[in-house]
C-alpha cells in the first residue's frame, strides 16, 4: 500500500518540474529519447575524439600506427592486411594513418566554417529581421542574389584564386554559406519582435542590443542550433569535394578528399584507396545530418504527445 | 497576374545586377596575378605585359573594368585569356550538354523524390517512414565523387557499359537508334549520380507537404463523408501537396549545376561544369566571370519561371 502511494506521489512530483522545464531542457530530454539521435551523437563524439587526439599527436610528432607521410616504395599499393589494416597507397603510405591524420582537417573545416557562417548569418539576419524596412529589403535582395549562385562552383572559384590552404577554405565556405542562416534568423526575428515580452522590454526602455541579444536571440536558439549542426556536414562535404578536385588542403597533408583524389588513378587495382576514405566522409556526414534531424524533431513543440 | 509578373521581373533585374557585381568582384578582388605566364618569365617584356593589360582592360579603374567586362560579355566580345576565343561561344558549345544532363537529373530527382516522399507520408510515424528518412540522409551524406567511383568500379568489373564522354569514341553507328542508345548510356550514369542528393531533398519536401495537407479541414471532411482512405490520400491530399514541387525545381538547379563540376570532371562529360573547372585551373578570369554570371542568371530565370507557375497554380501567392 505504502509503495503504491509513494510511487503515485513521486510521479506527481516528477511531473511538476516538467511543467516548469525550460525549452532547452525539454529539447535535450527529448533528444536523449531518440535512438537515432543518441547513436549519431556517439559517432560524432568518436570522430571528434579521434580528430582531437590525432591533432595533438601530430603536433607532438607522434604518429599512429605509422607516419602518414613516410613513403615506402617497396610497400606500394598493398591491399588491406594485418600490417596495413586499410592497405597502402601508390607511394607506400599507410592508408589508415592517413585517414586518421586527415580526420582533424575535415572536422576543423566543418566546425570553424560553420562558426564563421553562423556569426555572419545571425548578425545579418538579426539586423534584417529586427529593423525591417529598407535595410531588410536591401539585405534580403543580396541574400537572394547569393543564393542564385551554384555555391560549390563559387567556393571553388574563390578558393582556387585565393590559393588553397585551410584558412582560405574555411573563410570562403563561411562567406558563401551564411545565407540560409540569415534567412532563418530573420524569419524568427520577424515573429519574435512582435511578441508581448519584446514589447514589454521596449516599453521598459531596454536598449536595442539588449533586446536583440538577451530577449530575442535566446528564443530563436533552437532552429539556429539545428542549422549549425546540419551546416557542419555540408562544410565537410564541400571540403572533401575541393580536396578531390585538387583545391583543398595541399599534399603531403592527408585529407579524406585528397586520398581519394590520389587514388583515382589506381581506381581499378586499388579499391581500398577509394572505399575507405569515402566511407569516413560518408559516416561523419551522415552522423551529423541524423543528429541535426533528431535535434529538429526534439525542438518541435508539437511532437511531444502523438 | 500581370502586376505580379511585372513586380517579379523588376526584382529579377535588380538581382541580375547584384549577381553581375558579385561574380565580377569575387574574381577580380582575389589577390594573385591574372597573367597566364609566370611572373619571372624572361620572354615577357614590359611591352607584352602592357599590351595584355590593355587588351583585358586591366589598366583601368575597377569600376570601369566592371562596366567594360559586362559590356563585352553582352556584346559577345569578351574573350578567354587562354585561347582568345569569345567566352560566349565557349559557353554556348557546352550549354546543350549541361542542360540535357541537368534536365534528366531533375526529372529523376523529382519522380523518385515524389514516390519516396509519398510513401513516407503514407506511413508517417511508422517504421517505413523512419527508414525512408534515414535513406534520404544516406543519399545526402554520400559524396558524389565517391559514389561515382564505386559505381564505375562495379560497372567496369562486371559489365561493359560505356562511361566517359557523350558518345563512344571511334565507333561509327550505322543507324540513329544505336547512336541515341549509346548517347543515352553516356548521359545516364552522370545523371543518376547527380540526382541522388536531389531525390533525398525532394522526398523530404513532399513528405512534409503531404503531412501538412493531411491536417487540413477538407481532408477531414472527405474522410467524414466516408470516402475510401486511399481515395482521400491519393486524390485529395496528393494533388494539393505537389505544388511545392514547382518551387522545388527552382531550388534544385543551383545544387545540380554546382554538383556537375565534380561529376562532369569524373565522367569527362563536356558540360559547363567541366569548362568551369578548366577555367579555374587556367585562372582564366573572363571565362570565370562569364560562367558564374551566366549560370546564376539561368538559375534566376528558373526561379522566376517557377514563381510565376506557382502563382498560376495558387492564386493566393499573387497578393504577397
């Protein structure tokens, strides 16, 4: 008897904080209930850890399992074996070492390029949506114009002319891909600036930056986070495409894209030069897309009860 | 309706101007020499350099360069640095191949995307829905060049399907049927690879649109008056959900043309994307300006057409 009574009351108590739960908390709780979201987050954390460890190791000059840039011409184009798990390339370099070493390039490009594009997109979108009028009109026409360009070709052109290195790649991807975020943030601001709490804040005499950053932006956070997460694989795929065309981070530094690019000459003899690096790009990108989708579902207010 | 079209046209003209500014300044403002020779080449005298600068208006201020560039582009006098041929002519040669490739890819994306999206919406919230949504993300996450090579490896090992170019080299076809079949085989593979991402994106759009339509009052009415669930789904809901497809066509274009840079390079397909890649390799500034401008203008035109079509189908849009 007492046990049922206590469970009933504890259920009531457990329900209570749910009603007062912050939107961020609720989004997080729902995200953790989604198996696809959790699995893909684990994959992302794995990739992130490997990239971090590899980045630190290569700075310290420690390589695992081999030095990714040591050429061993007697060992060239070997299929996967116990000594070289993923085989060797045309210069006898170990593919697994190169893949691991290349992982931090891909993830760095993904995260930093998204940070750049978020910064521009949020700023521009906030200005456009908050002030409206002719400012909004001009900004949105520029956004429309940029959206007409095939973004990959624009990025390729700019990176090739600037000179392909990691800084330029990150900056160019960021500079070209902020338009989606800007549109989204603008739309959020257009609705949120009419809400009662924003009007109240205005009536209280709070300055514009305070309203934008403390009152509106936090309420637009969920869709911004989702676009950021989905932007990361976009940037990773773009970098891989650039590397593949020879305008990514330059050799001898390994990237996932340029391993495939180097391997394409030996396409029919050495499938492992194509299959494994592509698999790395694919799995990393897929994990981010699925995690982003799970976050989007968690942020939707409707889907709480089916 | 006429009002709507005129307003749309006016906006498009402004956008075309912005596009021309962006495509010109991105290319001219990037540091690096526009000369097709090395800085230290002893054979290049200052006179040659001067003549080159004069020919491509590089001695003028930037604004004037922009004006001259655009004037020459529209006159057809803008010449490639690489081979001195008019840029428009070079682009014109490649345009039919690119358009046929992209149209085919768009058709594949839309039809398969529609089928997949409708299937997912029919089973919304159940396992088939989850599986198709994961499949869509798998399609988006696969790098195009990787999947191309996987397909090429497979095809070369197990079949003798032709792969590179637009038609088999050195083969004389006795009748036009086999010629067209050969051409079809050459275009099919790049088109399929190019459409993979589009299928995924379209299926997501269709699914979302279907689910939104199914919540409408008239669907509830149709169900309430006792119609077969399938009739309601395929006749009432589907018809009202495919409108976003029209805008989808406009949204598909930039991705297709951007993606075709890589795909055309892999399959040695003589389209605009490959011309662009060659121009990037040669730092051929006039060609790059022209390609970026023309492709963006084509996409603008595509968007304009799809906007107008949308307004024809859905009168509510005209008032916005």
